[in-house]
C-alpha cells in the first residue's frame, strides 16, 4: 500500500509527461481527464454552435430545455440513445457496425500526444506530429467503410467524395506542417523535432510563435493548414461529403441513434484535434501571449490571473442574464438554474486565483483558449460561407494549396539556410557570371 | 540520454508480441480468404496497424508513423476507393480461387519448408540466425534516420532517396496514363 | 531476468516468414486482382518486418545510429505506394476494357 502511494507520489516531482515517465497510474488519470474533458468540450460545442449560429442568423436558438437551452445537448444525447437503432436491410452488418468505431477511435487516439502543457500530455512521442497526422487520417477509412456498408447511393457518393477530399487536402496539410517542423531546427545543434512538446519548446526557445516566424512564410503556412484542416474535418464550406441539399446527410445517411452520435462525437473531437495541431505548430501551444514583449515576474503574475478572471466574467454574464430572466413564476426553476450555473462558474474562477491552482492551470487555459478560438472560427465559417462545388474544392486543393505549399516549403528552407545559400550558391554563381561577362568583353 | 527511461524496460513484451503476432496472422488469413474485397482490405488494415505496433516494440517509431500515415491512411484508402469504383455484384458469387490453386499451395509449402530449413539450420554448431536480444537503446530515432538519408557527410542513402523520388514521379505519370480514358 | 520468454530477432523473422507465405498463397491462388495486390502488400510488409527486426539486431551490435534496416523499410514503403498506384491504375484500365477483375481472364497477352 505504501509502495503504491509512493509510486503515485513519485511522479509529482518529475518534470515529464506520465507516459514518458512510465507512470501507469498518472497515465490512466490523464487519459480519463482528457476523455472527460473532450466529452464536455463536445457537449459544450454542440450547444455553442447552435446558439452562435442562431445569433448570427438573428434567431434565439434552443431556449426551452434549461435556461437559454443549456441542457439541450443532454436532452439530445438522451433522445439519440433512446432512438431505434436501424440497420438497413442490404447493409453489410459487420462493416456497418465497425465503421463508426473506427472514426471515433481515430478521433480520440490522437489526443494521446496533444500537449496541454509542458507536462500535461498523456505522453510525449518522438514522432508526435506524425502520429497525429497519421491517426487522424485513419478516420477517412471509417467514413469510406460507413458509406460503403450502408449499401445506398447517397452514402456511397458521400464516402467517395470524402475520401477524395481528405486524401487531397492531406497533401497540402503535410507540406504546411513540414515547413513548421523545418522551423524547429533553427537552433545551435540544428536538429529539429517531431515531438509535439518539442515543437512548443522550440517556439519558446526562439522567442517567437511560428505564425510570425519568417514573415510572411509562417502566416502562409498557417493559412494553408487552416484551410486544409476545415476540409479534413468535412466542415462547412467544405462539407460536401455530408452536403444535406444534395446527399441528404452524406456518408451517415443510413445511421441513426447511438451510432450516428458516434459520428457526431468523432467529428467534433477531430475538429478539436486538428485545431490543437494548428495551435501547437503555429500559435505557441500552451505559451501565454506576448512572452517576450511583456516579460518579467509582474507580467507573469498578471497573466496568471487571466484564467480566473475569464471564469468570473462568464459567471457575471450568467448573473446578468439571470436578472434579465422573465419574472413569471413559470421561469422560477430556470432562473435558479442559471444563477446556480453562474455561481459554479464564479466559484471555479475564484478557485483559479489560488496560487497552487493558478500555477498549474495557466498553460492548460491558454491552450484551451486558443483551441476555443479555432472552434469559434469553425462555427463562423459555417455561418457565413456558402458550400463549395466539388470541382472547385479539388481545384483549390490541387491547383492552389499544393503549389503554394511546395513553394512555401522551398522558400522556408532557403530562408532558413540563407547564409549558406548566400556564401555557397549566390556568391560563387555571381562571381562565375561576372567572370564570364568579363571574358566576353 | 534519458537514464530514467532506460531503467524502465517495457512491461509484458512477450504478451504484446504474441498478441500482435496473432492479430497479424489472423488478419493475413482473412485477407486471402474473404470473398468480399472490402473485408479483405479491412483485415489488411488491421494487419498493418498491428505491424506498426510491432515497429514501436522494435523501437522504430518513425517507421511506425510512416506505416500508419502511408499504408493505413494512404494506400489502403486508395484500395478502398478503387474497390468501390469497380465493385461488381457477381464477383462474390464467382469462383474465388483460380485453377492452379493446388500448384500455388504446393509452391508456398515448398517455400515454407525452405524457411523452416533455413531458420533451424546450424553451421558449425551455431544457428544461422542470431537470437539477438532486442535490448533497449535510447536514441532519437527520427534524427538518426534523417542523418542516414540526408546528412552531407554520413548521408549514405541520399542518392537512393533521389532515385525514389524519380520512382514516385514515374508512378504518378504511369497511374494517370493507365487510369485516364483520354489523355 | 526473462531469458526464455524474451522476444528475440528470430521471433520476428518467423512472423515475417509466416506473413510472407500467406502473401504468396494469396498471390498464387486468388482470382480477384484487388486481393492479389493486397497479398503483394502483405509480402512487402513481411519483408519490412524482417528489415526492421534486423535493424534492431544491428543496432544492438553497432550502436544506436545503425538504422540502415529502417531506412530500407522506408524505401520499401515508398515502393509499395508507387506499386499500389500503378497497379490500381492498371486495374482500372483493365476493368474498363473487360468488365472483370479476375486475373485468369487476362490470358491474351494483348488487348
């Protein structure tokens, strides 16, 4: 028993991720934490997407279940679980069963290497980013098999579209990622890294997010990734595989109930996963904003208060809306519920001001805040952009993003090696040319 | 480099190996026996993923990553795509094995006999293939491979790498020429 | 500490040989071209497994930077990608011409 406690406590003093330190207990705890956090994030995204889309379209969105529809996702989940589970008659039963699980597994396994903080990742792999790209590309297998197993026309077309789309955009995405990885090698030993934590550490060491590195190359790479990741996750404006006006629901037309909800879960966690790749590679991962402009202990302290303040603000928003609730007795429970929700948020905010908590949640907060920004972008795209046509989609992927990515990669490499290029290529060639001209004259 | 990791050998390696090996063999058998090509492809994907796990056990994480991203995520999607393009209903009702299957099995059995002979052969009292322990070596695998491929001084395989890029170019052109109706 | 149960290079070689044999049987006996191509992938993977296992053994002798086997494995994977692309391209052309995917129906040696 004592040995067990010691085993558990031994990790607390280490500065590594539990997977790297080989501590099974904390690895399990982290896996559970990430899983629970992800589920909460997906539920929150469900509500936020409907609310934000509604407000963008001057509607109210869900208002009935809970105050401001806060309990709507839970009601939806219950409805989905209680729904009849239909398997089409001509479907390939086994594959129809397996497909949603492939998608969910691919979407969740990715989070093994996502770095929420210098030690807050389940494990740190030598091949982190490669692992993330590889495993997230497995979800296309699930989508393709789902479409095929349904034995129906719309799902099959959706599956074909999605496989073509995801394979095409993976190429451009990979090129953008490579150019960011190239930037990690700009140190004395000139060895780069594929490890997710190593990439953020490299940005910290170079004192600059890769977004602003080699301006404008970093921003272009980020832009390519930001476009390709929307296509990878099959979201608007690239949601052709599930275009509801043409294919009813694309590859998951024949799915219902629990298995449909797995697709839903996978879609949102894949969105979070690719956003966390973007955050890690270009937006400095868990690093707080302006690390070199506003440095020093005072600024560190000031920034460490922001998580608490953010939660207090959310709580204050809830209280404000509690005051605006209709005063009718029918709304009594909802008003109390909203006030309670605000109180919980404010309490979390207050807890985050405590020094031991403050020191530990800072990096997780910044990482999550950046990812949340991407989530808002996703919703924003969906609210504003019309859907692409399929040939336009392919054109953007192959004729715009891919050449840009190649050029960008070459430019990044040349710029990173600029002194070598100058002394070993430009100067000798120029001298030779000058010599040639001199001889001609 | 990291003494604390080096002190922690992975647990239960034999169980993982036998489990993954069983998955791979079963997957392989399913690949060559299923009637439906999609089922075969799924079995092959399982085999490939189990093999990626075996690469991790052999401390070859980069090869494992390439295996997942290229084989499972790239090549197999291509296979599934093509299977869906050319799916014909009657394919499942036809004969699955060709007429020379007996000869094929016999040839494979002969090859298997050869394997057994080689793997159990002894020369001068010692086995031909070493029972080398796969001991833990801590190193930066990806950087090591990159050094072998690209390094100016030790880049043994740089030329081969360039040739491989030419091979891929030829493959792209070949695939387009083959698959396109009118060029 | 676990001399008997430890996994040696030979274990991987035997597994590789088994996969290779499965691949060979698939190539020699199946009629469906897609499955023949998949069997070829099995063969290539068996080879890869051997290469990486040998690389492991080589590393235990020549130090951690002796990764030649793994580099070979990566070349084999590249090759497999090229092979799959061309093979499936041929398959599509074949299917378009003959409306079949069976190997033993291509016995003309000409179109």
